[in-house]
């Protein structure tokens, strides 16, 4: 059974940093496009950052210049380095691995709270 397990969330003050990790198992990690999504209370889930199997990246405008997505195929793990965090970054962050419409997997989510 495919598993995506996020970690690294928590409470941080505005301006602080966090690093999220997503560990994948039971998939050929290197061939999947990966992404980080987030969902704040009362809002729809949105794409934060994505990275293709070839390493190309894309970011939501709201996080450009502050967040960096990366992947390590030797560890089957994806990361999201989040700097200069703002209260509006508060959300549950989800890891996604997608190869096709059928091969589309989600993690359970990790809470990120930015507050003083």
C-alpha cells in the first residue's frame, strides 16, 4: 500500500522557518511528479509548489521567493523549505504524488501554524 508521510509541521512565529518532509513508500518515487498543497480553514485546497520527475519546479505566487521545494530520490523523500513565514501561511499541508489520474496519492497532512 502506497504511503506518503508528512512531518515537520508545527507552530512558528511570523518570519520564522520550517522544513516539511514527505517520505514515500511503495512507489517508484523517481517517476512521480510530487507536490505540496495546503488547505486553510474555510478555504479550498491549493497548490503551493510542485516538482516534476525531472526536477522542474513551480510555485504559487504567494510563496515565490520564500519557499523551496526539492526531492531526494535516494531517500524517496520530498521537502519544502519555508522561510519568512506569514500568518496567512497557516494551513494543513499535504504531500501529493501523481503519475496519472489513477496513480494519484495523498498524505495525511501536517499542520503549520504561524502566529506570535
